[in-house]
C-alpha cells in the first residue's frame, strides 16, 4: 500500500509544463510547412545552416546572445567540465557563425535556418517552452533595401504555406529609450513611464511623462495603418537620433509600398517588445484578424557588422492556416502490383503495406485509417 505522503505514481505520458508531444498528422504537417518556408528562403538566395542545439555558454551568450541569458537552460559538460547552454533563440548562433566560420565569406551574407529552441519559461500569451523557428538573416548590410527584403521574403515564405492575408507591424524598439535618455528621466519615473507605454496607457503617460508627455502621447496615438500613421509621425518634432530612426522607418514604408503595394503594413513607433538584441527597425508579423504573433525580426549587430533578420514560428503559422488535408492512405494487399503502389506514392498517396492476407481488406483498411485499398493494379475507395 503506497505511503500517503509519497509522490503520486508517475505517468509516462506526463511532460514538464510548456513541453508537448506532436502526434500524427500534426508532426508531418509542421515538417512540410517548415520545408515549404525554407524552400522560399532558398529561392531568394538564403543558404541553409544548422547550428548545434547546445554549445558552450561563453559562445552562446556572447554578443547579441547576452540578452537571452535569463531564458537559457544550462548544463555542465561532463567531458570538459565547462558550462553549456541550450539555445533559446537561433539568431545569436547565426551571428556567431557569421563572425567566425563564415567571417571571410562575401557580404552581404544571406543565411537561413530551422530548428527547435528551449526556453526557461513561456509567456502568458504563449506558455510553450520548446519553440520551433524558421528564419533568415542578412548580415553585412545596413540599407533600407535589406529591411525591405526581410518583409518581402517573409511574405513569400508565408504565402508558400497558404497565408496571403498577413500584416507586418513596423516598430522602433529603441525609440522610447532614446527619448527617455535624451530627457534624462530618473530611474524610478522611467520604470513607471515604460510600464505605461507598454500598456498604451495615455493617462499614465500624462502623469509620469513630464515634458515628454505630449510627444509620447502623440507617438502612442500614431499607431495604426502605415499611411496615416506615417503622416502623423513625420509631423512630430524629435531629437536628431530619434528623428533618424523615424526617417529610416518612413523610407522603409515607402520602399515597401513601391515594391508590394498590396501588402498590409502598420506602424507602432513606441512598441518596444522584442528580443533584447534588437537595435533598430523591427517587424512583427500577424495573420489578419488574429492576435497571435507569426514571426518577429529586426536590426541587430552580428559582432561589429550590421545585420537584420526575420524569424517565423511554425506552430503559430500553422494555427493561422487553413487546416491542411493529410495525404490519402491506401492499404496495399500482399499480392498487389509493386509498380502500382510506387505510382500511387509518386502521385501523393501514402501506401500502407498489409503484412498478412485479409479476408476483409476494406475492414482492415478502415481500422488502419486508410481511405482506399489496392488489391492488384487499381485503387478502390472504401
């Protein structure tokens, strides 16, 4: 009889919070979606790399990776007795590869990747701690053209999985801190003000903003569709460093409008959520009519080089897509023509071999979730 103070019996299907098994057909659907996005990246000249899941902490958390330190699982390497970290985000790894292994490669360097990341904790919006990523990085260029390329290639990758109704929200994560630094806002007021900006609380901004209150309120209210928001933004008087950021945003919007006038763009200049390593213009991707983020990217430093990137989240992308139809399954009798089964596979069917003769082949097909049977040369629906 178990002790009433002992732990309850462990069930082998129990997983830690934020982790889950992906079962059929969802695992295959995700893999197909990732490869479709990667094909779109490759078609635009992005070359695939595969960083390791775990590496030495000193390298993983250097440079742009330092901002991911509090989300990184750590483990002692039993071989070298050095601390290692499990990646929480792949962009810092790409930056490490670009500055070391590919340090002599021609610039701009276009790289793409896909893989799993593990984080110490999820968020209120997304409690998952294991996160799939598929993304691109363009390293060694600081032009508007590269910012535009991130958006356009991202849109093509989403179109490859059937998502055409998407919105790209352009943000300036450093704008708020630049304005507060210029004004010399004290630490206590700064925290209250940043909290108010994060919640889009105009009343609290007026309370804590001091001489900045009017400017910050106007900037908060510029959020929205790119056209009218850009007109309002360009009318705001800002210090030179902040004005330069806003000018870069305006140039990017105009270039995107010229290249893809049908693409939905929004602006939120005081939105500062994002990865800690972002330094300039950033992008967040949404599906029309939905609040879940499909991807995020932006400007950062790869070592000493300017860089920009975009990371898509396949789990969220698939939740926004029309559910994909699994490939039809055919139960193949033992005496069926092998060439007929091969032709079916080439046509997109999944063939399931019967491992014994069955008197009632359709019944066995239903049991194995097959919609067709192949007795000899032609399939039969059931």
